[in-house]
């Protein structure tokens, strides 16, 4: 039994459509096949968003260059808007039709006839297909062909959505595993949150990710941001009646189709964005913040499958906070244990010895008053007491020495070099390092390097050297976490006068750390790292300041401290 060649062509086209798992190629194939099988010279598919407006436009019959010159696609009004939700619309003489004219952009080809059909997915209109300029006009057989193709296209859309969801789920799971590994390796709170924001933005294909956390008083503010306009969102305070706080209270995420079209906009910075997704940072039944994902206007809306994945990943942000808090509590506990040990050591050794020395001096004083001791006996008693005091001082110094890091017997120059060398692992580049003595780099003359290092070590005592190393470490860490820099510079300058000052000041040490990154955000509410650096300077009677960095970009911190005799 022979078959109609058009039926075979239709069957082949339908099978070809449903075998494509990628959305846009499948839809382009649908439009191409519809034009080929009906003989239409021009065809287009308008994919609709939740507002009934075109979110994706695919055409056949125009060159790519001409299509780009047309600018925006037809708005879907007029005749295009009259395409029914079921069935088809045929108009074979548009010039003399009673139908509303098609709202075409300037430069669009004149259409003589028209066939429009809906494309349904999940029993809802997914888009509208329209064909035009068929020689002799359209008839019912064309409607049957295009309707059959539209059904196949609906299946292709469902298949592509399932495939995209599966691939999307794989990306989320891989991102989740990567984040878990990073947090278990010991990243601090801010590093973990910044990594979560960056990872979630990338895996969700969002343009911006923002993490809202508790701020000053009872307010909530954007603390961590990544992506488009991130610098404008950090520090933004969220109103109590807004969407973010609603998600926080109800512990349920939400998807917003377009922030730009929202009837109420309490956070005016969001007016520049389109689709949005809100997910609570939730753990053990409590919400501690909100993760917000944003896309630019015109980009696809977030899929319903994105929300549970984002909520799952957002819960890891809460885990990061809890891990950081637990580490802090552990550090505090270790510190308290160490203080107890120090107290016991001081009590059992130094204090007891000082107490014994004091008792002996008191007994000697009483005997001197009664004339029981000779001058030699008094001197012997005082010498013995002084010996006990010296022994107590020695024990106290030993206790303090045991508190220092194991590598602190290494000189300050070598410790600074180690910090600069190790920093390349997390910076992604090697920062330049210059250590100078009275304006001359210590490695400028090889024969004098060792003597210059000895001079520096002799001037910089253990207490100051600990803080110098901490400043270098904190400064390089800040560049890695916040600056997004491509270059960094560390300069350590030791200046010593030829003759020491009468007040015991041996000179001054200045540490400068600069980068070419994005600089310090003036709206940032958390600057604990800079506060720590300033506190270290005040402790020595020094100073701390910051300003523009390399080439006027980024930041430069300048830390100074006097060098005193120990």
C-alpha cells in the first residue's frame, strides 16, 4: 500500500523534532520543517513568557543580517494575538482582511497570506507559530501538517526541559560537593560565603548573587555579593515588609518573573534586574539569612526546579556559618584552656617562688629591726631573695616563649619571605617583595645580605616581629578574598639611626601592602581585618592607614611601629 509522500515527510520531520534534546535547535528545526512542508516562504515562532510577551523568537526565511536589522521581534499584538489557543487562523488575503493588521517592525517583509497555530506544552500555550507568503494560499491540509508538527514540537520541548533539568541537577550536585569539600578544609566564614555566592551564581546562570545577613541592630543587609552590580548591592538594607524578609520569616523560597515589572519595589537597586530567585539560609529549623539570585531583564526566568536546588545549596551557606562559629568556639575554648594552663604554671612555679622570696624578705626585715642579723647575714638573705626573683623571671619568660609558634625561632626576614611565597597559592600570582634597611634592599649586594639581615633581626624584637608577620599575612589574605587583583606588592622598610635614641627607640619599621584590585567598598559593614591591623599598630604606639593602591587602583595599607630595646 502506497503512502502519501507528504505523510512520510511529516513523520520523518516529527521524529527528527522529538529526537533533539536541545531546546533552541529543536525549535529552529520545527520552524524550518513547517515552512518546508507547507511551502511557506517565511515562518516564525514566538515563545511566550508568563506575561504573554515574547521571550524567544525564532524565524525562517530572512538572512541573519536582515533579521538583526529589524531589531525587536513582533510584539504579538494584532493578528498575531488573534491566533487561537486551539485550532488555527488562516487569512489568505491580508490586504483586504477585516482582521487587525500585524504589528511588524520596520523593514519586515510584507505578508500576503497568513497561517497561525498555537504550540502547547503541558496543556498551556507555550508559543505561537505563524507562516506567511505561500504561493496559492493556505488550506486545511496545511493546518493538519502544522498542527501535527506543533504536537511533535510540544513533545520536543518537554524532552528538552527534562534533559535540561537533569543536566542542571548534575551541575548543582557537583557544585554542592565542591563547596562541601572546601568548607571541610577549613575556610573561614567570609571566604565560604563568598565562594557560595560565586558558585551559586555560576551554576544557576544568574548574573548576580547576593547573601543577606543580620546587620547593625535588628536590620538585615546585603553582606556578600558576586557578579553584575555586586558593589552596589553590598550594604543595602532590606525593609521588613519586603520579599527577602518574607522569605526569612516563612522559611520558604520564591521565584519572581521580573523585578522590573514588580508593582512594588522597596529596594530600588533591584529595578535594574529581571527574573529573581529567593532562597532562605536554613538549618535545623531556623533561618539565618537569604540567598538572592538575579538575572538581567530579557533573560529566561528561573525554572521551578532551580528553587529546591538553590534552597539545598543555600543551607550549605548556613552550614558554613555554623562551622565558622564552631571553629571560633573551639578557638575560644583552646584559648581558655591555655589560660588555665598558664595560670597553673604561674601559680605552681613563678608565683610560689615570688611568694617565698617575699616571705624571706619580710622575715629579714623583722630581724633587722631587732638587731638579730649581722650585715653579712642581711646581704646573704637579700642575695638569696634576688636569686629567687631572677628564677621567677626566668620561668615567666619560659612560659611566654612556649606560647609562641614553633617556627618563631626563625628570623623575621625569613618568616616574611615564607608568607609572600605561600600567598601565591591562594592569590593566583606571586606578589613582589622588597625588604629594605635604611633605603637599601637587603639582597641588593649579595656579600652584604647576611649582615643586613642580622642588623634587621637585632632591631626587630620578637613581639614586633610577630605582629609584622601577622600584618603581612592579613594584608595578603585580604587581597585574595576581596580585591580581585592581578598584582600585589609587599614592602618592608626598617629605618635605624646611626646612634640609638636616648629613650630606647632603635628605629621604625614600616609595612606596606598594595594591590591593583577593586579597592575597599565604602558601604561595607564588616572590616574586622582592618580593625585588627589598626589594633596591632596601636599596641606598639605605631600607626595604620590605607589609600589607593598600585597605579591608583585597589588599596594600599601602611602599618608602622617603633622598634624598642627589649
